[in-house]
C-alpha cells in the first residue's frame, strides 16, 4: 500500500470508530479467538463461532486473523465480526472451496456434508493470491439494539479496511443467505460482487437445500470504498431506513 492509501485508510477507520462510539458502541479489536469465543458465549442471541474461526479447529496468530467486538454502556456484546487470511498457494478460490467448502459451514446449521455442495461461479475461478475470509458479522437488533442500515454499512466497511491495512489481500470474500443479499445487505456492507447459489447445504429434515451466496471484493474495490465519506454514507442510509420504517408503520 502507498503512504496515501495508509493515510486514507487510517482516517477512514478513525471516522467510523468515532461515529460508532458516539452512538453507544465501544469497539475492541483482538487476536485471541478463545477470548472472542468466551465473549460471544455471554450473548444468548449469538450463535457459536463457525468452524473457520473456532479456536478448537484453528491456530491463529496476529498475522493470521483478527476479530472486532462491540459492547454497549452496560458491557453487553452487541456486535461481532472477524477476518482471517488465507493463502491460495497458486490456486483459485474456486479450487480451494471445492476441496474445503465444508469448513465454511454456518454455525447455526447441522448439515449433511455428503449431500451438500459448492458450485463455483465465474468470479471465484479468477480469484488468486492472498485472500481474506470475512465472517461472524452480527449486530444486535430489537428495541435495545443498534441494527440499522447505516451502522451495518459502517461496521462491515471498518473490517474490510482494517483487513486491507493489516493483510493487503488481493481479495476479501464472505457468504450470506440469498434473502439478505437480495434485500440489499451485500451492497450495504460494501460488497460490489455477489455470486448466487455458491453453497448449498443439506439440512436433515429439510426437503430443500439451504443456499448461500458468495460475496467478494478485489483490493481496488476496497480502495474505492475509501472515497466515500463514512459520515455522509451513514446519514444517507439512516435517513432512508427511518423513512422506510415510517412508511411500514403507516
């Protein structure tokens, strides 16, 4: 990264952190995933860590992964997300996932791995080099929560830009359920690319497969996010969100 990029990224991170803290969320960044798992265990609304971030199945150092945790004034965990670096070792993301997609099982699902499948899309066939997997994104909702269009957008972008500074990955990728992606969550989080029907999980007792879409960003895409002022984005999305709530209540 150039000095200019580092400066822009540092300012971007500072601006987001300031906005989030002003609205009652204290952010913490860490590398100890056992501590992260313990913190998540105090929040009954959160699922356990998915396999790709579970410290029982992975050994992480500061150069491998990080997590972000947010707490409210009472100390309750109200936000989580994590990112880990993956070296594709000369192959493509499609090849990597074809061989290891079951490592990305959502923590909330009990699946039949033999009946589940991964279907590579064009984008994943061209993704190579150093990549980061972005997951565990959760924000408390409800009357006492913080879930809203603006906060979700800022927090997801925060992790992406922190990943850019720390790992300088060629790409960042993640997964989300179709209903969330089609309602705009992918774009709201900042993802510019979405690939339908990437993962299909077979859940015992369910007649239909549970689908997940892959979302991804190239390094240049993440740099482009730095051109969008966090305060402006937050205000625009929150205004639209509040307007939508009023319309629904009418």
